[in-house]
């Protein structure tokens, strides 16, 4: 088990409701340990346990 940290650009999101959806999508996935939104930089970083979820599952959550 290892904790991974990933950061993604969120250039297409420009309002608080969009960032709220990102937070909701990531925090409902098992294994996500922490989510840090940076609206001023249009970025999100998050940490997750790699035995409980994967980067691919997190990417799908962000794409929806």
C-alpha cells in the first residue's frame, strides 16, 4: 500500500459550482485521502491509497 499524490489542471472550470462538483466527485471515491483545490491556479491535487483506487478511476470521475 502506498499513498500517491496527483495534480490536475482544471482550466475549463470557472465558477464555484464547478469546483464543488470536482470536490464531490473525488471525495466520494474510496481510497481518496485528501483533496486540495486551487481555484486561483485552476488546479486540484489529491492523495489516494493506490490499493483502493487508481489514477484511471480518478480521471474518469473528473471527466464526468
